[in-house]
C-alpha cells in the first residue's frame, strides 16, 4: 500500500514539474518599439450621406510598456476628406518567434467631424485586432483591423478598416 502511495505521489509530482517546464517554453514573441507606414482601406459606407469606402495610407507605432504584455499604440489613417487619429492600448500575445497577436481598444478622433475617413465621419470608440512580426533585423510587418462603433453622424452605423504596413524597430 505504501508503495502504491509513493508511486502515485511520484507520478503526480513529476507531471506537475513537467507541466511547469512546458508552460515556460512559450514563444518569445516580439518586443520593442516601432513606427511604420502602409496602406489602409475603409470597407464600410455611410448610407445616410451615400459616401463610399475610403482607400488611403496609415502611419502606425507601438510603444511597449516594460515588463508587461501591454503596448500603447497610435495610428494615423489618411486619404479621405479628413484624417483619423487612433490611440489604443493593446494586450499582446506571443504566438511564435518574433511574432505577436494583439487585441485592444481606444478612440478614433476625426480631424474634421462630418468628413469621411476610413473609420467613419465622427469620433468613436475603436476595437482593434492585429498581428505583427519581425521579419529581419529591426524590420517589422504588421496588419490589423479597426472597428469603430457608432462612427457615422446621423446614423448608428459602425465602420471597419484594414491596415497593413512595414515598420522600423527602434
């Protein structure tokens, strides 16, 4: 009986130790700050004003909060009648070597309310989901989707835009 208890205890302790070491073998992900530029496409339209989709550019940046999986990000989406400035806070999840997925929230400030951008025509809360990866030394590629909630004047319509680009890590 004592032998069975000893063997069972040993198996439980060994499995706990193995699970702990496996948990520490998570992917390193990507750290560091960067700034980049690329393209941006607003995929929704303002049905009240009959304004179509907007295609343009983006400038995006990331600042890592040290010792946390949290980043402060900023994006400027341009190419429509106005510009959308979008600060966000994201939770970064490492999924591979030098690669992260991120999800977060923020706010879209439209430089001229009523004018069309990739994220609607008025200031709005924004949810973002994206990925980033360091493809060579200090060169980052990124892509994300931004969902602006209640982003059109005189309407309760939401806006959705997609961004992709290349950045330089510093």
